[in-house]
C-alpha cells in the first residue's frame, strides 16, 4: 500500500508524516498523519454520517465510520457511545435495556420481562416457557404474540424457521430492541382486533390475562395458526387483586374452555387437543401434567378438525 502525496490535509503534519515514513518510522508517521486528519476533518460530521447510515440499515458502514472517527481522535465520546450501542458492547446504562421504563410505567410492578431486569426469578420463569416451546417450533414459522422486548422471540428463532413478534407496546426510540434471529417485531399491534399473518404456531406467554377481549384474540390467533402454546397465571397467586395489569382471572378449567371455544370460533377447527405443563410456586421449572393448584399453567393447544 502507498500513501498519496496530494496536497490538502494539515500540510505541516502531513509533510512530517511522509518524512517519518521515508525514514522507516512508521509509528511516528502514523501519529503525525492522525494529527493531520484530526485538524482537517470534521469528526462530528463523520459521527453524524454513521448515525444516518445506521438508520438506513447500513450497520457495517456505520461501524466503519465510527471506528475511523475514533482512530483519528480516541477521545470522541459521541462516536464511542454510538459504537458501543451499535456493536452491543455498551454498558447496561447505555444499552436499550437500561431504560428506566422498559419493564412498564410502574417500577414496582413489571409489565414486561427483559434481560437484565432486577427480578431474576421472573426472567427465569419466563425463559423456561420459551425453552419448552423450542421443542415444539423446530423448522416452523412462529408468531410470538405479546412478545414484549422480544428476548423470547430470539430464543424461538434458535429452532424455528422464522419468528415474528407482535405487541401492543410502543417502545420509545431508546427502548426499541433488536435481535439477530427475529424476522420482525411489530409494535402497536392490538391482538384483540388486528389480523395476523399465516404461520404454523403461535406462542402466547403471560399475555392472555392482559387482554381486554382475550376470547377474540385467541380466535384471531387460531385463524392464523394450527397450534397455540400459551401460559396463564393462577389468579390465586397472580390475579388482578395484586397485579393491576391483569384483567382476566381465569381458572385452569376456564382457560381450557376458552382455548376450545376460540378454536371453534375461528371456523377452522372443531375443538382442541391439549397437553399440559405447570410451574409450581416459586419454581421456574416446568413439570408435565395438569395441576389446577400450580402457580402457572402452560398448555399446548392443537386445533382438532
């Protein structure tokens, strides 16, 4: 590789860089040319160009621009913060999951689970359900309904052919998550009203109890898929009496009845075939079988014709 001798960039430093290079002092030449670029380049513009490249989904270009800015001036905080956010090396406070409202408007009552949340017991309960679903979605096209921050959608993508997430939540720009394996996260989507794309399986974990018209939402889901893998909290432990975001306090029997009725209401099935799992109080582990007294119920409902 050769260095151009065109006039332009901070001529004095550049001339010294060329002289050092001719003398075989490569490190000295690099430092003097770096100074020349720092004097002659609007590094703020380089940072801004990287931001615009990222918004146009040119992540590689954005990263290259930010790294160039930092190579010229390692003290640039704006470029360093943007590069950290882009590459996932940001600290929790700088990354999307550092948002103070990511779990919902009430910090004392999480409406959404997310990586890094202050309640590891909650995230362990949730991820156990997604881990179970991995065995059911292999090679299939999946809808993650009530996907929240999308961490579960990413888990499903480890075995599914494709995953799309849908949630009523409208994240602020700094809260908007992205995951490498997820085809789409569609926010501002009302599961009780809006149609869904055709797929093979729908996952509905800890969302049905939140829906103002849950029977309609389940019927819409069965109109798009043949199977629903859903969970429901036992209202004895997690009802609306202690969680203001829960609007449906169903028993396990009622949950089963609503799944069956929704399959019929879709016009595609004559009912459902159910496989039961449950989570005991204060345990994230899924156990096979039907247990009306458990803390959470997880049901695999297959449409039956």
